[in-house]
C-alpha cells in the first residue's frame, strides 16, 4: 500500500508544565497535555464550545525545548504522529493509550524540526 501517512497537526495550549524524565540512562523524554478548543453552532444556532485534550511526547532535543519553553498556558503548535501503546493494568485487564510523538514544535517564532 503506497502513500500511507500518519501525521497530526495541532495548535493549542499546554495544560501544565512539561513533565521531564530521563530514560535508558541518557535519553530525555518530555510529556505535555495540550488543550485544543473548538466551537461550532448546533442545530438551534447556539454556539457550542468544546475542549479536546491530547497527550504529547517529546524526545531528545525537542524534550529539552519543551522543558525550557512549554509552561502551563503556553500557546504552541506541533506536527507529529500517532502512536498507540498497551499495558496490563493492576486488575489484569489490557489497557491502551494513544499519544502524539512530536516531530516539530512551533512556539511563537521558535521552530524546532527534525
């Protein structure tokens, strides 16, 4: 199958400061939840506002940028790809999480890409 694309582009605000971890001894990982606001008019013409939350993961140099620049309320944009992981919960059930692995960050005039 040709032309398969896994690409996400979002613009929103950080729900908290970046959470930083070092994994594997020297790889930096940052996690941030991004709020993206939407609005639309329902069938009666009333404006409805809705907030969607997305889990973002930053690696390496992008994690460094996230640590320094992304604080609660920071408005920024990202381009990345969806990644689904699974794990076994304490009760033995299989759980799934979906996150966006960030390839590019835009914070005001700062652009960080691969």
